[in-house]
C-alpha cells in the first residue's frame, strides 16, 4: 500500500474547486451572491469570451475589512455563520466559506475593496492560490473582483468547458434568475462590451420580468398573492397560452434564493393541469417568504435544492393561490384588429455602482 500523507493546502483548494467552481457561471453565482449579502443596491457583471478570459463583478456594498482580506481567501472562512446551529436559520445566499479559496486556486484574482469609513481601500492580487500584491489604493466604497484566465493551472478542467457562446448562455440564465430574485437591486450584465440585461432596482418584479422575458410575457401576467401563518406567496403567473414544452418558464424563490423543489413544482403544475395541453408547462415567477427555521437550504452544495418542514401546507397554499387566480380571470387571449399599442413599462437605466457622486454641489 502506498504511503498515506496529508495533502497540501493548494491541492485541497483545487479539489474543492472541482465541486464549487464547475464553470464560469459558478464564479459569477458565488461572487454576485456575496455582493447581495453585502447589501449592494447596484451590481455590474462584465464577462469576456463566456467568462473564460475575464469576469469583472462590481458592487456598491459594504466592502471587506482591511484586516480580513487574507482570511476571506481561506477555506471555511465566512461572515454568514458562526456555529452549526446557525444552519437551521440561515438567511444569506452564501455561507459555506469555500468560494473565494476555490476560485483563487484555479484563476488569477484581483480584488479592490473599501469600507465606507476608510480613507483608502485595498488592492489584493492572488494567482493560483499564491498572494502577489497587497497594497493600499484609492477607490470608492464597495468591492470589485476581476477573475482572469479561469482554470489556467488546471488544463484538464479547461478542455471540458463548452464554447464561449454556450458559457455565455449559462451566465445569462443565471443573471436573469438573480435579477428576478432581487428586484430591489439594479443589475447590469455586459458580455464583450454589449449590455445583455439591465434592471432598474426599483422593487418592481413585473419590470424585471419585462426586461428578462420581453413584452409578450409581461402583458399576459396575472398577479398572485397568498398568505397563511409563517408563509407567504406573491408574484405573477402567466396566462395559460404563455407556456413552453419545458420548465424553463418556472421561476420561484424562497427568501430571495432561486430554488428547485418537487413540492412547489407539483403544486404549480397541478393548479395549471386543466388549463394546459399535455407536456406544456406554465410561466410562473413568484416569491415565497417563509420562516428560515421551516426550510432547510443546506441540502446540496449548489444550495438550489431545499426541504420544507411542512410540505403539505406549502403545496396547498401555492395550489390554492394559483388556482384561485386562474379561475377568476377570462383566460381566452384577446385578439385585436387594429395594431396593438406598444406596452409601456416604467423603466430607467440602472446606474453603475460608482457613477453617482456622493458629493452634492454647493448652493448658488
């Protein structure tokens, strides 16, 4: 038998990266979720060549403390939990503490960050897990991550990546879900210098749906609201003729987290069962607000699967809410002879996180 030895930290991080950093979209997901948890109200994501060449994520959140930057890149370091019991009531998007260490072990990372009370920020560069630069720098409050040459030191992983256009598609889907999950945050997504998605951040879910799915979906929405003790559902469903042959139109969130759940899926599709043809699936985009102690999000490393404490109650509330909305409306699509007027949406371009100066002009 070969000699048993402990692995070095860099090798451990690369192994962990295989679980956390599956593709460029995984990097975007982890870093944008951290920006959301940092209280950002504007987040810009810019990628080049599907994220394989460069990913730049900028936010106007609270920033990272100077004395905690190195710690942030250690495995299992997190500001989200302290004890195992905290997992029962976790309400942040990220909490495992492996993202930054994993990303830094397989890419070249540049971090620029500053807290509001500090005069200067920090520029920190780490390549393949090795620290290169740690210096003071002038910068606005918030955090910017620049990830270059993903998987540069793991060529075996790199060759399994899809084409840049395919990787772009994965990230675009992710950004769409994040935008609808957080309508109070202004998102901007740029690919190869072209804006692909932009939301206003004015807490208008219908506006987000319009920006993601377009006019035809946005003008055929039905608002839904349902509530019982400890659980609330609110958002929109599409009229039955807005359907697809797969479940890509089904989007639902728990406390801002995009999730997949067989219970929710069954409730939605059962409510639409008599309204849709066989093998057609509805459009839904709604939020579930539930007490954190009644849902377990620590089921899968991607944190996309959840378990409910009271599955029957969840099923019945969602079913009743959607069923009532469908049965109180005329579902026959309206056909107009004259040309349909352009749908008007309340929309203003989301500002870059740092483009608005906090300094007000002096009165004349």
